[in-house]
């Protein structure tokens, strides 16, 4: 029994060290070795790439974004090794009326057994000013896993495969293989980047 406990402790320690090492290497490709201006430029460039990818896999998403109050894009890196996992990412919120980018970060914590590394991009579309402001100013938390079942609004208009994740907030998630049918966001916190928004 003692040998099993010792093995469990070794595996836990190993998984913790690997998590920290890999996340430190890959989770923040935009900094901190770059200047503030360079980090902002990289995030805005990535924003354009994410939108381009989205429009390729779901062309009708462009119409949703054009009719929206604003939108946000996030580039994420997540991993899970044996016992615990997590991920971080960066992104930007664009309010179409002010056109002033708000730079944000995200952090994700997962629990449970598993082994894997994945990267994905999240696109949020805000249908109301209140929804956008709440996302930016309240440190919005996405605490679960939802499927793309709510594809129609009250008037029967299609959300074009977007998922309703909060009142007035639609979401797409892109993976290496295309548009995700099931959105994953367990324990994910989105919050303003204090350095990039000075």
C-alpha cells in the first residue's frame, strides 16, 4: 500500500512540474520579453487571423459580427497531464462604437485524470452593450461545458452554429480541426490586462 501511495505522490509531483514548465514555455507567446507596443501589435494581428479562420469555416459568422455591438477573440493554450491541468491565453475586446481595443487575459483550471495538450481560439459576439461591458469590467467567468444546442433566437433567426453562453453573448470555439461542436470552458476566468491597458 505504501508503495502505491509513493507512486501516486511521484506522479502528482511530476504532473505539477510538467504543467508549470510547459505552460511557462508556451502559454504566453506575446510576452513578457516583448515591449507593451509589440505585445499589443501581436494580439491585434492574431485577432485578424482568428477572424479569418472563423469566416473560412463558418462564413455566416461574419454577418453576426457585423450586426453585433462588439466582439472578442482569445488565443488559448491548454494542457492536462495525469491529475491536474490548466491553461492561459490572451485576447482583445473590440467595441465597435468606440473602436478602442481592450486587452484581456484568461486563465483556466481543470481537474481530473487525463493526458493531452490542446490549443484553441475563442470568439465572443456581444449583442448588447451591457453584455460587452459586463464581460470587460466584471472579470467574467465561464464555468462549465455547453453544447451548440441554442442556435436560434426568440424570432427564429439562426445563430449560425454559435453557442449562447450568457445573456447577450454568443461564442464560437475553433480548434485545429475546425469549428468545435461542443464548447469547453471549465473554470475559465477572463479579465483585463492591467499592463496592456495603461
